[in-house]
């Protein structure tokens, strides 16, 4: 397990299993290093969703920073998984070329262990190109989107 993840995949799976069997609809867990929110869906949205926020990261995960240094226009995957352009099948994509985004804008989702993790732009700019097809397996640090910085 990498040092930047505060919990292992097994920890998350155990938390999700406990929530699934409980009467609660969601769990919001915060420490000084991270925030984890896990929620149960209902009906067509059934299943569990999960969202991470690393303390001090502001949507720009530190591990992706080294890749971003090599290609500063790239928004990179914060973790391994399957990258999705939209919140659900058939829905419009989060972003398309020409869209203007801010640091907290969600540009896609990476699904890891059936948990949906939003990917934030991490900085402001205009979407220049979507590099990864919808439903593609990505590694941590893979470039997902090319961003033209503000003022360019």
C-alpha cells in the first residue's frame, strides 16, 4: 500500500460492509489527514459510493504532482481504477473540451473496489482534450485530461 493512502483497500471494504449491514445511510469520517464519506444509494442508485479528500491537497493529490511537473497541462489520476467521464451511464460527461473548470471542479470518477472517487481539476483552466476513453482502466498518475491554464 502506498504511503499517501490513509486506509487500505481492505479497511475501506470493511467500512463499506459495516455500513451496508447497518441501518445508517451514510458515514462521514474525518481525521487531520483525510476525510472519507461513504453513502448507500437507494433504488436505481443502489450500492455504495465513496469520496476522499486528502488534507491540504485541495483536489490536487500530491502523488500526481510529480507527473504534473513532467506535463503541467495534465490532470492525472489520483489512484488506480476505472475512469468514467460521467456520474452514471447515459448521463452527460462532467467536462468536455472547451469547458472552463476551477480547482474543485469534478472532471471524472475513478472507480476502485466498487467505490466511486471524484477526480478534481486541482487548478483553473479550460479543458483542451480528454485523453482517456470512458471506462478505461488507469494507473495512479496516468494523465486523464489536458488542461489549458487560465490566461493562455
